[in-house]
């Protein structure tokens, strides 16, 4: 019996080793998008381009978004001020007419002074009645004049405020023009001119939360990255991911990246694989290319709702101040973004 137990132990060890080996083999065969695909793959996108280029693109796009928000806010304030001025001017017409009636009556009948009005009283009761009427008239006329002067002051303030908003809009338009030039300069090294853009993609994404003034809240890399890349992303990036999935874009996605420049380490960028199986070291064609076209167009169409700074796909880059432009990141499918759609967030 002792010899039998000794012979069984090596058999159990062999079975355990075989099971472990099979587990490793099966795990290696899992497709990207599962838990086993969390480890970096040989074909993970290398975005290409220099750190300086990415920083310049981010700064140009970010500056454009901020200036555009200030411009839009100023236009909304100007509309409100114009409505206020219109109401005040209507009130001015009414008050001016009322004050004019008093002046016209005084001209026709002669100025009715307090003394003459009281002396015209026939008895003490009439005298008291006239005194009360005189007080009411004085209060009425005084209020009309006060309201008229107040309306004039409000109209003047509204006109001054409108002038301030016009100057603010001119300022922000100048900033927008500068940020566009900055983007053009940054793109000059990797762009050969205007791009053709892509078709497809709806514009019905649910807007991300904004501040009361319409600006984007400042966000840090504070929520878990649900993609196999692991790490953290911003709440706005997570919202974009959820909206993309809701729109039907459910293929492999990778967001956070611990090293390198750009927005990935900050949790503000995601790479969407064009192929169903994940990132491939070749340019997308056929249905994979159509999928990328639709996704890139969807991101562009919903950029202002979601807080998207720029989109790169298939040798083209979209920025809010330049539109689609040709883009060359270095020649490889990953660097030229012909195997994945890159989305950078504000």
C-alpha cells in the first residue's frame, strides 16, 4: 500500500501541470476585449508624431473650445440685453407720453399751483379735499418723473453693456483666429492640406454635463477605465465611451496609457480598433474601414456635445477650428491611424 500512494503523487502532479498548461493556452487564445486581453498586445497603437506636436494640437484645440464658449456666452448675454433694452424703450415711450400729458395740460390751463388750488376752496371741507387731491397729484407726477428717469438710466446701462459684449465678441473672434493659425502651424509638419472627411454617424449623443455658464468642468483622471487598458479616465471620457457604445460602436477600445505624452496618460483619450478582433498591424479595409469612417464622423458630429478636442482616423485629423485635414503620423498603420480611430477629450 505505501508503494501505491507513492506512485499516485507523481500522477497528480502531472495532471495539475497539464491543466495549468491548458489554461495558459486557452487564455492566450482569447480575443481582445476580454479580461485576458488586458495585457498590452504587440499591435497596440503607437500614435506617432512628436510630443511637441500633440501638445500643440491639444493647446490649439483647447484654446478654440474655450474661446468659442466665451463667444457663445457673450452672444447669449447680448440677446438678453437687447430684449431688456427693447422692453425699457417701450416703457420709455409710455412714460414720456404720460409726462407729456401733464405738461400739455399745464400749458393749456395754466400752471395749477398749490396756493391757487387751495384758495379756490369754498369751505373747510372743500379745502381739505383739495389738499388731499393736491397730495395725490404730487405723488403721481413725482412717480412718473422718477420712473421716466429710471427707465432712461436702465436704457443707458443696457446700451453700455451691449457695447461691452460686442467688444468681448471681437476679442474672442481674434482668439479663435489665432488658435486656428496655431493649429495650422502645428499641422504643417504632418498635413498636406484639406481632408475629405467621412460619412455616417448620427449627431444624437446625450450631452455631457457643463458648468452653468456653458464651460466644461475641470476633471481629473478619477474614474476606473472600463477598457482592457486598465488605469483611470475622466468622467467626461467615460461618458463619451458610453455614448459611443449606445450608438453601436462596440468593438475593442483602449483608453488609459501609463507612458508617453498626449492625452492618454491623463485619461482623456481613447483608441477604437477598426477590426472586430482588436488592433491589427495593417490598414483597415472593407467593413472595418466603413466602421472607422462612421465612428470618426460620429465623433465629429457630437464633438461639441461630448467635449471632444480632436479626432484622427485614416490619415486625416479633425479639429473644431480646421475641419478635416490630411494627416501623416509616420507611415505605420498605428501612426497614420489607419487601424484605429483616436479621440482626444477636452
